[in-house]
């Protein structure tokens, strides 16, 4: 494969991705509680909840402690611009790796390789936000690139040493790595011992997280919270869902049309498809895993149908150098012109002055992370750290009260809710005033109810 081509095209795509994501201000509510957790990690007080009043003192998952620490480090060093710079760096690296992996499968057909990588970029676009999840998507892309090579793959074990502390997506990666290494051990007897050793090292790298977090019993994969949009099943009426469906269709068509078979495609694609179809937030994994297959099979089918073979690379050192300059300018220029403040549109900023100190407030789920960061004197009822809230029934009680289900008043009494911060369109915002709750504040974004 041409080194020039493998570097030039991915760098240009990475530059475009960097420009795109640096136009996006910080706005994800979950980032704020990730920042708070990263601050706690640095202070040595993480692992026990002290941000809420409903599960205060309970253990909270720490499977992404390193990811939280990295985000907080970016914020501590560069403020909100530092957060955007980190996002741009990770997204650029992700775009580069995905396109380079596709090009490795079709080195003389850059256009086909680029088209094969495009679905991964489109579907992953919604995950290009400021969470440890973004690190997980990058690590997955790196894993696929490594598993599709013929190298010794010691790098895979090193990847899991970091990934298992960045984000919970390492669990899918570990399954794929063990399957791919098992396939290599069977297909290449001369490398069997090597494959078994690397598989063992991958498991060892993940053992601390497995033992500490007990993910086999607490993983949300087995019981996803469907009431939260990102955990609902893929929706083909959305752009990411449509791109995912088209990727799956193209994969099936090319699997029948291509003559060359590679068992690694089955090993990598089938388990990934199963996970990707379980929730919207898992959709990016399949297009990433499929990019190299689509590039290789698409090239084979095209050349057989057209009766032509690819010619020599037309790109030289000058093009590669120009692409490097473009990427550097995209990063520097993107960061220099990036939004310097978070976009708090849709958050209850004006309502914060009406919130009492201390426990007793029920808040909108989507505002939990925001309140942890901007209203620390008022502990939250619920936020994006789902595991402790689901395990203790807090999430069920939250849904019942906000939707004003029968019995909501009994739940409010049992929980000791004395203030509610909700949206004007929530059922409870309409029903509570008729049941003796006083409207302490109201605008187009939020309503504060007290009793």
C-alpha cells in the first residue's frame, strides 16, 4: 500500500472533521457531571455519590474514571476552549483511523475507500460530543485497524490497558479481540501461541475494571433504559439511523456479490451488528467495523463489473505535505475561532436563583449534569449516572412524578420532595399547582414548584 495515499486522504478527511466539530459549542449536560467526577478523581474522593440527595453515599460506577479525568484536565488547562480542542483532537484521530483502515483494504481505489468510510463518519457524528463515549469510539476504530493487520498485535493488549478505564465500550472490544485472536490461532498454527498470549494479556488488562465494577451484572447492555432516547432501538427515520440501515444493506449485498471471502469479516461484523442494533448509541460500531470490508468488496465488485484495474497512485510527497498543512491549519484555526462559552440554551439558567439550598429538589433528568456543575448547593434528584438511580428505584419514581402518574403525590411525600424544577410542558407542571404547589418561578424553559 502506498504510504503517500494512506496518509494524504485520511489527513484531508480529518481536517474536514476538525473544522466541523470546532463549530459546535459545549452543550452536553452529561459533560458537566463528567467534569465533576474528573475533579473528584483528581481530589481522590471519587467512587461515592455526593452530588445527589437520593443516592447520596452510594457507590457510583468508576469504569470511565480516566475518561472523566482527561475531560476535566482539558477544562482545567484551557477552559471550554480546551474541551473543544480535546474533542477536535479525538474526532480528527477517529476520522483519520477509519479512512486509513478502509484505504488499507482498497489502496488503489481511494474514492471507493472514502465512500466505504463515509457511513462510519455520518453515524458517529452524533457521538462527537464531550463525553468519555467519544474516546470509546476512537479506541474501537483503532482496535478494528489493528485486528485487520497481520502484526503481532501486542498493541491490542496495551490498548485495553487504557480503554478499560476510559469507557465501558471496551467490553465489546474485548469480545471482538478474543474472537479475532481465536480465529488467528486456528487459521495460523505458526502463530497460535502468540495469539493465545496476546488474548490472555488483553483479559489481564481488563481484570481490574471487571473486578471493581462487576460489569457482568450491572451492564446496561442487558437491560437498556429505553425511556432515554440514546438507549432506544435504532430509528431509520433519523440521519444516523438511515446511514446505519444503508450500511447494513450494502454489507449484505456485497457479501453475496464478492467472490473473495475472509473469515475475519464474519468474526468482526456479526457480533458488532448484534450490539449496534441494541441501541442508538451503539450504532456507530457497525459502520466502523464494516468500512474495510465495504472498501475491499466494493473494489472487487467494481473492477469485475467494469473490467478495469486501478492504476498507480497519482498523489506524491507534495500532496502529502499539503494535506499535513491543511490539517494543522484546520486544528489551529478551528480552535482559535471555536465558541469560547458553552451553549446553555435550553437549560434553566434563570431559574437557579429560585432553587433552595439542600436536599429535596426533583429536577428534569436532562438538566441533572448541568445542575451538578452550576448549582452545587442544591443536590440533584437524578442525572445521567444511571446505574445507582435505576438500582434504587429513583428513576422509576422520577418518571412517575414528572408524568403525574396516579400516586405521584404519595411518591413525593415518601421521597421528601419539596421543590420541583421541570419543563412547562411536563404533566407535573400543570397538575401540581392544582394540588397545592406554588409556582415560584416560570419562563419558557423552566418552572420551579414549591410546597
